[in-house]
C-alpha cells in the first residue's frame, strides 16, 4: 500500500481541483464560466485552485478577448492527463483492496 499512497497526488486532494481535473479529462478544455457554473464555485475559488493546477503543469490557462470581453479557458496538459490517471488508479486500487498487505 505504501507504493500506492505515494501515487496519491496532493494537487488533486482538494475537491475543487479534483472537479476541475475531472471536467477537463472529459472535455479537454472548458471556459471559466462553464466550470464555475457546473461546480457552483465563486470566481475566487475557481481562480485560486486553477492557479495551483497551472503551477503544477497539470493545466494551461488561456486568456483572450472576444468582442471586448475577457474569456478565460482551461486546457488539460499531457502531464495533467497522466498524473490524474495515476492518481485515480491508485485510489481505485486502495478502495478495492488491491494492494500487497506485506508492504
């Protein structure tokens, strides 16, 4: 189990970051407002948690202007896809009891 616990990524322990990553794994990208509305978050909660994921290299944040309005979108990176899958796989094995009891 020790090896599985090492695969649990602290960046994804937070329920908001877990939610952001879950959305992006399936959609590949989403706008600020899409994620905010889907998860029922405040602007500050979404921004601060997305920044943590961006700093870790798990997502990219793109800001642009569309018709003089700012538009922020989030995109999952290859590192994000791999890291999130390893995290979920480890959780799944722990929950299912699929670990070596000797370690």
